[in-house]
C-alpha cells in the first residue's frame, strides 16, 4: 500500500527518482491525482518551507526538494488535464520579473488546466513587456501572476499598469497569488482576485469568467 507520507518524505529528502516512482505507483493504484498533490506533494513542500525558515535547510536543499516536487508534478499534469475541445477560457500565467519560484505557479497552472482552462505558462522571471506581449497575442480571459518575494510582488503592479496603459486591462481579469500576497495588496494594485491557494484560484477563475460572459 502506497503511503502518501512516503511521497511527502521523498520531496523533503529531495529524492526526485523516488518522488516520481511513488507518484506513478499511486496513480497505478488509482489514488486520485488531487489526493497525491494535496496530501502527498504539497505537505512535503510545506515541511521544506518550515525547515528553510528554521535554518535547518539552505538554498541547495530547497532547490533539490523543488526539483523532486516538479518532477512529480510533471507526471501528474496529464492526469489532471482536460481535453482541448472542452476548454472554458484561456489563462496566461507566469511568475513575475526577478522571481524564480515556480512550484506554486505550476500547481495553480495544473489545477486550472484540470478545471478546464487552456493554460499558457510563460515560466519564471518574466519581464513585464513579455507579459503584455503574451496578452496581446493570446487574448486570455484571465492573467495569473505569482510572486514569492516581497521584492518582486511590486512587479505585479507594474504589469497591471502596463496593461492599463495599452488599453488591455478591461478585456481580462487578473488573479494574483504567492506567499507574501494579501487581499489588501491585491486590491491596492487593481487585481481582480487574490488566490491564497490554487484551489481558491480555480474558484475565483470560474467566478470571474462567468462575470465576463
Ligand atoms: C522553494 C523555495 C525556493 C526555491 C525555489 C525553487 C522553485 N523551483 O520554485 C529556491 C531555492 C530557488 C529559492 C530561492 C530563493 N528564495 Co525561496 N523559498 C522557497 C520556499 C521554501 C517554498 C516556496 C514554495 O514552493 N512553496 C510551496 C508552494 C506550493 O506554495 P506557494 O508558492 O505559496 O503557492 C501556493 C499559493 O501561494 C498559490 N499561488 C502561488 N502563486 C499563484 C499564482 C496564481 C495565479 C494562483 C491562482 C495561485 C498561486 O497557490 C499555490 C498552491 O496552492 C519559500 C518558503 C515559503 N514559506 O513560501 C521560500 C521563500 C519564498 N524564499 C525566500 C528567499 C529569501 C529566497 C532567496 C532570496 C534566497 C537566497 N538568499 O538566494 C532566493 C530568491 C531567488 C529568486 N530570485 O526568486 C523567502 C522570501 C522572503 C520574502 N519575504 O521575500 C521565503 C519566504 C523563505 C523565507 N522564509 O525566508 N526559494
């Protein structure tokens, strides 16, 4: 019997091979992908975050754990995805300029995909001009922005201002997320939604596209 704790442990140890193997075994045993994500992988990363905070882990250990987490997410992604014909709306998502944290953004992207959105992921440390370009090109209903650093969260404001300047803001809704973000901050920069986690992100995205259509 596969223990979800073992999956958490593989992330904590930064053992990508084990994290992938255990995720595959769990899928074979019909453990729902959402359960593997929320009861296995995410709690593992939470422990890593705690250890980093308490100076038990340093950047290299965190990086190795993040690789293990992302390797397992790669396996889960197709299991959560919806087929192309049934997309509800397009979401462009990225981590903002100067910020390399992508685990939360990847989870949000995956959950949105699983909920029926077409997700265009621009990646990490994306310059404001690139975001604006991608909005022009893909005309998404929703733009999802992630920032994990207090020094980079202000770049979300720059993006919203740039979209306003180009006359693009009225045609889409912006959802912001990431550990330092708060509801107040989201409001203060003119975002349409704040997602403390990916599940709430999906709920907000669903509510916002109803408002659009
Ligand atoms: C992993 C990690 C790293 C890894 C990142 C690897 C990777 N591929 O992502 C590495 C080692 C590279 C790293 C580097 C650094 N890090 Co770091 N890192 C973390 C850590 C431990 C975990 C973050 C994480 O993945 N959490 C798990 C995910 C699942 O949670 P999440 O990101 O919050 O996402 C959820 C929600 O927020 C939400 N969400 C997030 N984004 C979005 C977007 C949308 C659209 C939606 C809908 C939802 C959503 O949904 C997600 C899932 O539910 C945090 C600690 C913490 N408590 O957050 C520090 C932390 C963020 N890092 C920190 C720091 C200081 C750094 C460095 C500056 C360290 C250094 N000295 O070099 C560098 C900066 C590099 C850079 N330029 O970005 C600080 C930030 C402090 C601050 N106030 O700014 C933290 C808080 C640690 C700490 N307590 O000091 N880090």
